[in-house]
């Protein structure tokens, strides 16, 4: 019974939030749709690149093969270059391409360091 009451209370709060948002933000329904449907990847490419750049080191560490590391880096660099070519306006592309050979060398060093510390 308590769960039902909590659920009802949450619905009332959400409804109050909708009404308040409607009066302030004309795009409230789009934002709510994004949250409700858990949509991702809807930001301008420069913002997505910044997020992906911040997460890239973790992705590379998790990759098992050098070919996989190179493929991830090539795709990332391709996206950065394509975003720089866009002349549609919007936020500037401040994300830099990654030096593939330097990143692979760093990946190798991390792999050999983690293999030695695991013993």
C-alpha cells in the first residue's frame, strides 16, 4: 500500500512540474520526452565529441586488441574532422583529434603495466 501512495505522490509532483514548466519553457514537452524515453545522442556533434573524448581513454583501456584501438581512434578522428567541416553554425568544435600512434603506444604501455602488476 505504501508503494502505491509513494507512486501517486510522485505522479502529483510530476504533474505540478509539468504545469510549472509549461508556463516558463515552451520546449518543456521535448525535454520531458527526452527524460521519459531516456533518449541519448541528441546534442550537437561538438558536445557529443567532448563527451566521447572524455570517455575515450576508458574505452581504449577496455579494448583487447591493437586493431580495435586503432579502429576506435580512426572513427573518433573521422568524426572530429567531419564536425569541423560542417558550416551550419552552432557550437565550435574544440575537441582535438588523437594521435593514433601515440595513443596505441600508451595503450601498449598500460597493457604491459597491468599484466606485470597482476602477478
